[in-house]
C-alpha cells in the first residue's frame, strides 16, 4: 500500500485558523455547543475549538457507517449519544468528512426534535463525487476529489488517524 500527501500540515493549519475566525464572527456573543462526531473528527475539532474566540462547550456523538473497508455501508449506527440536553443551545456538529452524506443526515435526524436554538454543520472535508443525500455544510475546510484519504483523524481500518497531514491511501506499492 502507498500514501501520497494531499493536504499538507501547513495548509490545514492555515485553513483551520480561517474557519475558526469565520465561526467566531458568525456566533459572536453566543455560546456554542460543539459536537464532535467520533472517531474521525477529534483532531480537527481539537484544533478548531482552539481557533474559536467564543464561549464553547464540547460534546461527542459516536457514529459509524464503515466496516473495515473503504466504502460506506449506508447503514449508520449511532453508538454514543449526547450526555447533555441541547435544548435552547446553538449546536455546531463537527465531522471529519462528508462522503455519501448518510452519517450527517442520520445525526441531523437524531438531533432534530431536541429543540436546539440552531444546528449547523462544520466538516473538515467534503467529497461531492459520492454524495447521495441532500445535505447543507455550513462551514467547510476543503472540498476534495474522489480519493480515499487518511490522516488528521481519518482512518483506514482504524489506522493512520495520527498523521498530521491528509494523504491519499491506495493499495499500490
Ligand atoms: P458518509 O456517511 O458516507 O458521509 O461518511 C461519513 C464517514 O465515512 C466519515 O465520518 C468517515 O469516517 C468515513 N469516510 C468517508 N470517506 C472517507 C475517506 O476517504 N477516508 C476515511 N474515512 C472516510
């Protein structure tokens, strides 16, 4: 297998700073509950919240749609729900990547009748080539081509999340 660098550590850092500033401006004066979708979003979320100049609370949701391979099963399992009541709070859902859109759609449905003041989506990556659902991404770091990518939180069969850059994963030698 081979890994080819696609988004450098420097490029990611700069874009996350920009996104943090944009989010801070949009929510100015408001408290936000940032909800990370586990496992993939934890590195992006950790960097993003440190670029946000806002009162922030952090929660996590666990969802998975992939097995050990590189294609989504379309069957989204929620294995960890929020521990806090989000009614009357602004919620910012943080995803690693929107691919088919099935995960974000399932999470929005899960949160829809909990009376949040607002629910917005912030995704690190978006792969429009494989989108199956009508989803709105309010904040996006990078739109990418149809590659299977790893690093900066994203995995292949549980590996490579710790890489500081995003790489294209392939079976080639
Ligand atoms: P979706 O439900 O198809 O939008 O996929 C969402 C989830 O699939 C993401 O949160 C990732 O965990 C995983 N995923 C989709 N594309 C990739 C990829 O290129 N690399 C690693 N994980 C991916």
